C-alpha cells in the first residue's frame, strides 16, 4: 500500500492547552488503529482556532507593553505547528507504545509555496481565531481595519487571504520519512506560507487551507489515499434539513458538479470536497468522514468516498 495522508481539523484539537491534550489522545488512538494496517502515514492538522489565539495574545502583549511589536501571521502559523505537532507527536507515540507499534513520529515545521499573484490576496476568505458577536466583530474591524465575516452560523471571525498551495519546500524530507515508516506530522495549519521574492523565499501574511495542503502533499509523496477527518460521518446533500442524505460514493465529475452548484458551505464542507476531488482527479482515492468512523472507513464501510468514475478519465 502506497500510504495514507490524514487531515485533522483544527477545531477537533481543542482551544486550550488542556483541552487539546485530551483531544489529541482521542485522535492518536484512531491514528494508531490505522497504523496497525502497516500503511505509511502522514498527518496534516488544522490550526484555525489556535493561530487566531496566538495572534490575539501577541496583540494583547503589545497593547500591554510586554512586547514592542506584533508577530506576523506566518510566524504565528509556525508557532502553532510547533505546539500542536508536539502534542500530537507525544500522544501518537504513546498510543503506538500501548499497541506495540514500533514506528516513530516526527514533527516537521513546513513551508508551503504560494503565488503572490494569487487572487486570494485581494479577497480574504479564510476564517481564523475566536468567534465574536456581530457587535464585537464590528468594534474589532473599526479598531484594527481587518476584515471579519460570519462563519457558518457560528459567529463572526477574522478572515485572511487563503492562497492555493503550489509546492511544499520540505517535500523530500517528508517523503523520505513517509516511505521509511516514520509518521511525519507536517503542513500544520496548511503550512507556513512563503513566496519567491528577489531570488529567495519570504513569508507572506496568509493562511493556507489545510485540506488543500493535505491534497497537494498526498499528490507529491504519491500516497494512495487522502483521509479528511471532520465533525460529521460523511458528506451530505441538504445538510441539517429533513431532506439531508448521505453521499457514500461520488465520482470526480459528480463531486465537481455539486461544488459548482453550491451544495456545500464555503467555510466548512466545500474546501474538503474540493481538496478530496483534486486528489481523486490525480488517480488517488479520497474519503471524508469523522474521527470516530475513520478506522472503519478504511474498509469503505463508512464515510464519503471520491474516486475517478468511468466518465472522468
């Protein structure tokens, strides 16, 4: 088996250190169950709540006189990669030991290449950080000049540019770890966004969608499957209505059609389906499901599977 790239959502990792430690223990048990198959694994995680809290904490430090300057968003992403990766690494290693799995885990601080001409920089859409009421968000927009938007009925959040991932700078290292049986935790929060400027790489203020980064990683390291774990057991049409229905299988063309017709929410399921479809378009198999159903989904008994259909080639 060529291996699996697993994408964990940032909202599933907890929003405090204590809650995150508990959350990663649950995730680690599922990852250990999958690791028992012997398949090469790579883990990508989100950081939406975490990177927003880091950024807010830095801003408060400046306001309180404890720091002289704010920390750029790219550096906040790097910080989130470090502490989320640390918690995941410890939990996965512990879960492996309890099952007698002799595999190692390694966190890779990862840079992801973006294009400065990407139109996403003109239209920020990626929600990050804490949720606010309309009144609170309005006050913050007036104070900071930064854009906020309503996020899937859950409240208002800051939005930043979310450019497309073009390449992964640490791809060779990640590929070596992946193929050798080590489990790399990489592309955290979608990766630290960098762009080529004046013959070198410079960080840019943005957050890359972690599902798109996971899809790009799966293509680059030649994985067989992309597993996107979220808060529901699969992809639904007419979600949260009496008519909702679970889609168990989708061809690439069917998934693309549903995306174009607006069946999925921009801030939640749409990027997951698009990321899964991109990988499937390259010949892999993608599944979108919940953390709880992940191990069972590998047997194609749970989740929504997306792959090339007869009319897609």
